C-alpha cells in the first residue's frame, strides 16, 4: 500500500497536469479537428449603434464558401441571462432580446452580423470582405450618466429606459439617520475601471451534428460545460440534454470570461446541423478584445459616517454598473448579490445601504471577471476607510483595528444579508505588518526622499465570499440555477480511482488538489488517482468553476462521494473478514478490524466488489462507485490583509511597486504551492487593474484599447517578489474547513496599491487618484496639487 | 493573411529584380511589424521579398565609424562588443527594443524603413547624423526621415547599410509606453566635437525630430542643472490615450535631464 500521507492534504504535490502542458500535449479546443470540418469567420459590427442591412450575394459565390448565415436565418431563442434581479419597486429587470446574430440593428462594436462558413478560414475571411454592409448610424450611448438620462436615446427600443434594474439593499432610513448625526462624514467618488479578461487561450468552439443519431456535440472553451448545455440547449436551440453533449477539454484560463454562454457556441452547434458538417470557430486575439465579456466598470459615490473616535456608523453607496449592450449570463448578479452584500467588509458597520442602477450602453457586455463584484465592493470600502483615517488623523492600521469584527463575534450577521462563519482579521493584519516590515517603512521613506522620490504604503484588510450558495437562498434571490456540485468516485477493481467532478479546471490545478483529497481520505498515492472533468457525457452533472468554488463546493462533493465509498467498503470488508461493519476502521488506506491485526486494503475490497464471489449480495450491489451532490450551507469567507509599498518619481509620475505583501485566510490549505500560485496570479491582475489596465471607449463606441499595443497588460518587471503568507481559520460549515483562494489576490490588492499611491502623494495634498494610476495621472495630480499650494 | 508568394534572393540586386516583377511586392526585413499587419489583414502584398539571404547582416567598426548592415538584428547590435566599446548607447538602445523574440528577428534597416514614430532607432540615426546607404545612394539622416511612417526611400529602394560616426559621448533614455513598450518618449543625446545634438522619438506628430530647444541650451551651457527650468513646447507633440502632449513635453525634459548625466 503506497503511503498516502506524502501526497495528502497539506503537501505541495507538483501539478499532475503540468507535464502534458509543458511538452505541448495539452488538448485544447482549437487542437481538436473533426472529419469533414468547416471553418467559420464571424463578421462583426464596426459600428457601435446602427440599423444595418447587408448584401451577401457576391460573398456567397466566393471560393470555398459553404454557407453564409445572417440574423434572420437563425430563428432560435434569445441568449438567456441566468439571474433575475428585481428592482426596488418589485418589477423584474428588463431583459431585452439577445439574438446570437444581430438581425437589423447592432448595439456594440464586435456584435456578430454574419456567419461565413467555408472550407478554410482564409476562404471565410476573404468572403467576409465581399459582404456589403450598409450602416445607418444611431447616436451612440457610452457614458452611463448620460445613458441614465436617456440623453442619446435608447440602446433597446423595446424597453423604455437604459436602466436594466434599480435595485437596493440595506436600511436606508437607518443609514440616513446615522449620517445626519455623525461626528464625521467622509465622501468619495470612485470608478472601478473596465477590464478585458485576457485568458491566455482565446475562445473556440466546434459544433458537430451527427445526422444518423441526431446527436449534437459542442467542443468549447468553457468553465462549466453542463451550464452551457442547459443554457444553450434549453433556452436558445431547444435541444434536450440527452441529444446534446458539451465537452470543455483543456482550457487555458478563463478568469470568469468562459463561464458565460456566448453566441458563437449556439451558432456553431446550430450551423453544424444546417450544413451537416462540423463547424469550427476560433477567436483571434483582436476579436477577443471585442467579443469576450468585459469586467468591472462601476461608477460609485460612497459616504462613510463615523463617530468622533473613528468608529464606523453607516455606509451609503450609490452605484452605476455598466451592463454593456446585452445581459451576459451572470451580468445582473455581479453588481448586486456578489457586490452589495459584501459592503460590510471586515468591519462592524451597523447600517449599510446600497443602491445599484445597472445601465445598458453600446459596449461589449460586462460580466464576472476574477472576483466579480467583490473587488468592486472591496475597492470602495478600503479606499474610503483610508480617506476617513487621513481626514480624522487616525493611522491606517488603527482605524481598521477599531472597526474589525472581533474574533468572538462569529458567526457574525452583517446588515447586508450575509452571515460570516469565521475569521480573524487582526491575525492576518499582524502577520502582514510583520512580513511587510511596517516598522521599517519610515526609514525607507526617508531614503526615498533623499533620492527625490516619494514613498507610500497602502493597506487593504478585505473580505470576500466564495462558493456562492446555498441553492435555496440564491434561488430566492433570483438565481435561475442551483449552485451545488456533483462528484462521482469510482474505485476500479484493482484499487485505483477515477473521480468525475462537475468542477472544471482551466489552470487551477484540480487534477492535483482533488487527487490529494482522495490520497488523504483513501490512503492511496495521487499517482493512483485520475480526475476527469469537462465532458457532460462522462460527468453525472456539474455547475462548473467560478467564484473560487471548486474546492469548497466541488471538493466537498468528492468528499461526500468518498464517504459513501468508505461506508460501502467497510460493509464489504466486514463481510469478508466476518466482523461487524461498525468495528471496521479505515487507517491510512487499510480497513482494519478494531483491536485486531486483521485488515484489508482498498484494492482487496474493490477487487471483491467487482469479482463478488464472496460478497454480501443480499445487502449490497456489486461494484464500488458512488456519486454525491453537495449543496453548501453558506458561502465561505476568506479574508486577509494586503500591504503595498510604492515609490513614485515626482518628475515623471512613474509608480514603482516596491513591496507587495499578502497574508490571506483561505481556510485549510490542501496544496500550499498551488495556493501560492493562485495568490500570485490574483495579485498580478490586481496590480494590473490598479496601475495599468483600462478598457477605454471613445465617444463613438470604438474600443481604443483594442490590442496589446494599447491595453497595458502587466508584465513580470511591473512587480516585485510577492511576500505571501497564510493565517488559517477554518470554515465551520464544510468538512474540509476550506474557503477558497482563486480570487483573493485580485480582490484584496487594488485598493492597497491605490492607497499606497495616495499615501505617497498625501504630503502634497492629494487625496484621490483613479485606477489605473498611470504615470501621467500621477504627474498631473502632483502638478495640480503644487499649483493649488 | 492574404495569399502571397515568398522569395529569399541571395543578393540585393536579385532582391530588387525580384520586387520589380510584381506590382504589390514588399521587402521583408525581419517582419516584426510587417507580419502582424499582414496577419491582421491591415496590409497586403502579393509577394514578400525576404532580405535575409542578401548578406546584409554585419557590423564593422573602425576608429571613427561603425557600419551596420541593414539586416543586422537588434540582438546582434545589442550584444556586439565592438559597439558596446565604441558606442554603448546604440547597443543599449537595441537591447531595449521589444522582447527577445523581436530582437532576434527585427533589424535596423527594417526599423528605419518603417519609420514608426515610436521606434527607437530613428532617434539614434538622427542625433548621430548617420548616413543611410541604399542600393541607389547615400542619404543623410536629416534628409531620410519625412514624417510618420514616411522616408525618402524610393519605391524598390533598399537600405543596405547604416554608417555612424563615433561621437565623444552619447546616451539613449527611453520612457516606454506601458502597453506596447515602444517609446512613449525616447531621447537620444550626442556630444560631438561640434556640439550637442538631441533627437526625440515617440513624441512628435511628424515622427522623430531634433529638439533644438534642448540643443541650444546645452550648446551654451553643458551643465547638470542646465535643463531644470527649460520648457519644451508641445505644439507638434502627440496626444493619445496614453499621454497628452503636455505630459510628453515633460517627459522629453525629464529624459534629457537623466541623459545629461551621461554626457558630462
């Protein structure tokens, strides 16, 4: 029996999946080719808002063209939104129709207006150039404030406003009262900049209809193939599950952008039946900029009321959230239930109110991106806490300590619906202060000043919510799906194990982490465990991977299935060893009769289960293969402290990150190396948002930052060595005690970076800088402050 | 990319003969700009005539002059011990272009012929008063650059060599665009026996230019603090989503201030 301990929980097992990726043997959607396959090019609108007509006559006759489809050809359902949010007056959100191919009106640059299917991609592209498109431009709606006033008309004529919903949470009266009586009020206007997700692998999809069986297969770059099967099958194409197989093979990153059901998936699936040949589409990088759902894009006014000692009394938040031109799959939930419910942060603020108006504009749809709502909430909380501290002459550390939810207050009910189960915010703060050498900051600042440089330090003591759940609660809040997870654990006759999980790995390392759970629980090495995911025909069911839910929800489902395996194995062992099942104990992979030296290995038992010659047939079915669904009792609540230190050249405004410390409480850690990698990636994206990245539109609705020439992706030399640490409190409502680590880096870090920049500039009188804090913005702020003084 | 033919002649003469054969042929000199534009269908050619086989990759250094073949790659200039010894600013400039992949393919001739307003090499050529040698003639740097993406090159004319006379001192200071890493502002400064010359890339609406405001001040007073209070006019400077003309004017001064330390 191999020793499972060395590959169990807490071991930094090297990632099992990396070998195939590193030797170029990954199997991504674009690596897949079907016999007799065609290629499609999506002709996309170059106008942000226009009535249009097109002439495909010449293009249809071009070399290699198999078929060209336009919007009116594709008579299918509307692309659905997965979450209904009701306005505060009780009316449901406005859901304008979202056809996969625009019919007669386009609403953003990048919207599909024709689908050219040809023998080669080049043929399709050549034909696309022969399509005559006639645009009759309509005034473009970009600015959310203008959209709110219908200043330039409507994005959707069939709804009477550009407002999707006007939603609120919290006690507005209590907040107003607290504000009117408070000793101090701090106000802040923030913009959470729009981001482009930039997964390393661009999206791709192959539709493959088999006429003889009526079976559809969709290969797609998805984080949740079962969800795509449901959304596309039930709502868009009207295909039943048993005739629709969705395969998401190796997927090269998603960050949320591959959760959603996109038009291209419906188009290739539908078209493969129309032309009776497989249809392949792969996005190029430029196309990804204008067709992958964007992230963030909030404009918010915040008010924080404090008593004379700096204790928070109330928080008032008013947000405009950009939806883009159509509702993407989870767009409506991001600025509401994944955002405003987080506004207590790590603090005891007794009264909170948040109003969110979500707005349609002539831009690419906006949806979840690493953190999804929680970075937006964290950003405004941590920024205004900092500003309040500065105004009241309290230190950045003290104001946080004063207001932290104390360790003995858990479970803690916030005024915005959530109930936190565990956390220790002083512990993560203390550890981070030490790791960041906070005590040495003043000396480092003096050394910078000597060189003529400004130095600042910024904090973020954030909290987030992972593993969005339970189904009954999210259902009452408008979710149109359950948020459980499913797993099947199959012990093979000779004792190796395949786990079928509804979670989907697209970079997270599930094939390793989940194998470690099996190793720990069943006492076998991870080499004996295979993790299977991403195919609706293999996996019983799945809700997929997003919101840092895979371990807390998907992992628990695996544990639950393993518990069933163990229970059955004990009965088999009891029968064979002629003992009572109650007396069988599982120790390091051995099923032992307590108090004796008699034992059976898992392999002995599984062989008996599949070769059931001596077997309790009257009590048990043969085989050792168990399935479980797990619906969590609550969210999990990771939190922690991020500290950023920057040095600024006042002559150029250039900001250099000199220190980045993250001490997080992500609950029990299964694989420390993988967790550290996740934190690093999140920090990179968080710092990218704070200093570099910005999806900018001009007033005509053209994306200015439409390539890497203009969209500033962070690179290694923008960073320093990250100092990462853990302070664990266990999640109290799952068996593993795990919380989630996928998003904390991106959630916690942006305000720490901006607070550091503001701290460096504060001696000049600067109290705000917007994201991204580009060198010109910083230089201008310095100049403006100098001119004022 | 549209369908096209590819040829790799073994001499400059053959290359010119080849390009004259078709109406829409283009020279390929590294391709670090050309290939992406072709792939994105932003430009087209019926024939690419690759200059890689034409024996134009070499570096030769004498006591007064450096001659660089037009197909010499950035990485070769960056790592040349001769150039590092006699004109280190040029090696530094080449070593700061793009990434490893770009430096391993991109060439000095390709960069000059394209004359991207944010490319690094044009500033060195202009500030050093280099000579651009073609298959037809020799062009003075002042006469070579004719505005954004425009040069004095005739159709079917090929740059074969660039000649730099070795100055007393030179330096290149670049403030990279955070997205593209091209120069948001790049300042090449030269001290020669007859005075100071300063060329700026990345900032001019008409491409690379000589900055007389800085040259005049430094020719009168080559001192570390000489530029502290100078105001650079931003009349002909570029404004875009990354930097306003005013900010670019500031960066020109700040980069020049940094460079000054290397000239004194």
